[in-house]
C-alpha cells in the first residue's frame, strides 16, 4: 500500500472511522466533473461536493492529467478536513445527462 494511502488511513482511524471504513480509503468516491475550457486551453476540473473550495479547483493539459490532478486534490481536501476535525462532504447523486443518439 502506498505511503500516502497508509497515512490517510491512519488519519481516518484517528478521526473515528472504523478500521473497516478506513480500509476502503482507496474507494472514497466523490464526483469529478471535467470539461474543456477554450478560455484556458485545457481541461478544467470541478468537485461539486466540495462547496468550500474555489471552482474549478484544478486542471490538466490532457484529460488523463485532469483526472490525476483531481484525485490528488480530493486526497488533499480529505486529509485537510480530517486534520482540522471537519466533517467530510457527503457524496451526492447527480442526475445523469441523457446521451443523444446519432441518427
């Protein structure tokens, strides 16, 4: 297990999470919205559950880079919330956007 994950798992345990939920640290799931920005000439990332963070909160020159940066930001936000004794945002279920079928 990577060192960062071990440290985060330890912090979750100290914050009162059970060892069962802390084991699932890699599966903490939050919504990541990524869209292309012509203005910024890159992919910008929004984390809608984290309402206390300026949005977009990160970016990437490629879609993959945007996803990786988003994951890193989520880890940092969770770690910071735990260190400050703040509660983590609840996951939300967002309505799916219908996909248009080509004629």
